[in-house]
C-alpha cells in the first residue's frame, strides 16, 4: 500500500479499522522469518536480507550498528518478587480481602465490583484473562459474559468445565471505558496476581490475551508470537510452573479465522494435562 495515495483521514480510518480487528502491532508488508538470524554482510547467497520488524525486538536486546553483530537471545524471564507484606497473606480469601482494600489503585474507584476468581481453587489448571468486561463488572465474577460463554465452549472441547479450572483476571477491576491499565496500575496489581498464583498453586497456567501475556512473560512480542509455547515461570516462590499464552476468546469471536491457532494451543494443553488424543478411525 502506498500511503501517499490516501488522505490523512482515510489513513486514520484504516488504522482504526485494524485496531478494531485486533491488530496490536505494526508489521511489515511482507512476512519475515524472525527465527532466522539476520544474514551477515559476508553472506554469499546474494539474496536481500529480510528486514526485521522493530516492534518484534525484545526490549532488552542490545542494539548494534555493526552489520555482522550476532543476535543475543533475550534473557529468560527473571524471578518475580512479591512484596513482603503479601507473603503474610496465606489464604485466597485473605488475599481477596487485601485486594478489596487496595484503595490506592484508581481502578477500584471506577469499577462497580471486584472480580476475584471463579471455578475450582484446587484445580490443576489456572486460567488468567485480561480484565472484567461489562457483565463481569456488574456481577463480580470473571468470564460470565459472551467471552466467558465462548471460553466454556473451548473448555468443553477438551473435556473440561469450570469445576476443572480456576479462573481469574490480570486486572481485578474493569478499567473505565475499557482502557488499558497504566504502568502504575500494572505494577501495583501484578504482585497480587503472583501471590494469587502461589496460593492457588496450579500445576499449569494458561494466560489469555496479549496484555497479560506480554507482562507476565516479560516480552514485547505480540500474542501471535507468544502463543502456544510452554515456558516454566517462577511466580516468586521458586516453583517453576509451566505456562502457556493463547488467544483471548473475545479476540477469537472477532477474528474467527484465528480459532485454528487457538485449537492447536488447546490440543497442546490437552496433552499437558496427560490426555492422549482420541484414536483416529
Ligand atoms: N475478558 C476477560 O479477559 N476476562 C473476563 O472476565 C471477561 C472478559
């Protein structure tokens, strides 16, 4: 597309449409294989090196202008720390009470109710969504609206229901107008989420959606890159918990063509839970 062919208004309208469709990262016109290291200047193949999207670089990757610089892999996610005052909280109900008293968080004051969790706190699988939607804000329970119904269908596709999972959200309060959380709000709430994971102590963690995936996996990659890979993450208690990010059900409802990718991820989850695939007849 040649941007000069369009008016500024048309370009803004096109961008707005892409955001509406769920795009959250600027990418190139042509696909590039980011898994392949960039070609060095003494490459004799003669093919033009594929440009690498700036948005796909990990934030901490050192930059170099040297053409033959060897890419340094992003460091493994560091251990998370949970402030000492949260270590004294040793039950989920006390954690919910402490979170409910977090008056310094602006989100608390604009939301109708806090959404702490739903499902079975002793389940092997903990699912972490983004933030309460309108219905969740009204009812105080995560994933009860349309996205929640779709999540129930996804769970049913691998033989699970809410009694087999423990559900929470990255943000316990719906941000006003569904805006993104600020860095200050995220910093304030993340320790509570990690304490939540420690106390629920699931065997496996699934993160749904780009915002929580990027934050919890400490990556600037978008969800389409992060999804489907299991990583052992220490949520601050020294226990490595296998964690996978996947596509959010609300995104899948807006972009049904991506359900195929989510299905792959959920098949991986099915195997992780120790199930063998049904025999093909
Ligand atoms: N989307 C989420 O991420 N969580 C909910 O609870 C509802 C919608």
